[in-house]
């Protein structure tokens, strides 16, 4: 839920949406990713980084026109050999799209907050 007091106090308002997701690629770094992951209770390893960089590349290719459906299918295909969606949920228990994009410093794709598209809210 949107909290106006958080938004007013947030010095990074121009770089983040009300849910704390970054709004572009410019303000992100691996250090930022580690900090966000720690807040999410995740210690990033090589498998996590592979997904994070995959998400960033998909965003670069699609821009703001990506959708949760498109991204969910693409990730399932990209990681099919490792177990697909099950594998991704093991890495990102709150959802490979929601948590993955947050850690990757990306805005959420359209349709993400539907539980069938990578969110377990």
C-alpha cells in the first residue's frame, strides 16, 4: 500500500516507485543488489547473480514494454534445464519476478502483482 509519509521522507523518490523498486538501470550496482537482497533475507550466490543479470538483460531488450507474462515464460525457458519456475522460486521465495526485479534494480513489469505471475503476495 502507498504510504505518503514514506514518500515524503524518501530522498530517493525520483529513483524508486512507492514500493521501493528502482525506476531504471542507472542507479543500480552490485553493492546495491547485495543491500536489497540482505533486506529480503537472501544471500546472493552465483545462481542468484545469473538470474539478476538475466533480468537486467531482458529489461534492456524490452524496456518499459515488458510484461509479467512475457518475463515469466522467458525465465522458465531460460532456466528450464535447472528446474524452471521451481528453481527460480527456490532462489527467490517471494517470487522470482517481484524479488528478482527488486534486487536487479528494475521496475516491476506490468501485471506483476498477480500471484500467477511471480508474486506470492
